[in-house]
């Protein structure tokens, strides 16, 4: 069985981040559809799943990689901002974040130290803030 599957998948594209995102969207829409029975929503779920399987079983690897690269170029900045926001939320009781006015870098300083002189390690700009 596994040998058949391995031989079948040889030379095919397989799974990537775009496929995973499409699958998650389809799963979410299927969950919504189970509560709100709207026919176009079920059709959209089927189209997304069909697109996932088409991309996964495709032999045109270069085109699928180009699609994935375009998706990653769009998604990675959003993922980074979500990750940074999560870190800021996690550190909200112990640290304060300030933005350097010159280079727009976010600086993390300890909370509760009073007025401190903050020096940006990237551009060397200094400013005084209350933590």
C-alpha cells in the first residue's frame, strides 16, 4: 500500500503552505456551512478542496512553486506582525515597546524604571521616555 502511494506521488508537487492555508479556509467554511446552510458556501468548500488536490497532485512543479512563493510574499509580513503582536502582549506586564523616530525600529525596554534614556542600537538615536 505505502509503496503504491510512494510510486504514485513520485514526480508530483505535494503539500506546501498555500495548500495548508486553502485547507484551513475550506475547513473553516465547512464548519460555518454546518450551522448556516447556504448552497454557494458548500460549493466554495468543494472548489477549495478540489484546488488543493489539483495543486497537490500536479506535475508542473515550477508553476506550483511560483504560486507558493507569491503566497508567501503576501503572507509572511502578516505572520510576522501577528507574531510580534503576540510577543508584545505576552511581555506587556514586564516590558514596554517604543518606536525609534529615526529608523522606525521597535525597542523593548523594562517597565517600571522611571524616566530612562533609550539609545537605538540600529541608528544610535537617543531619546528619553518614561517606563
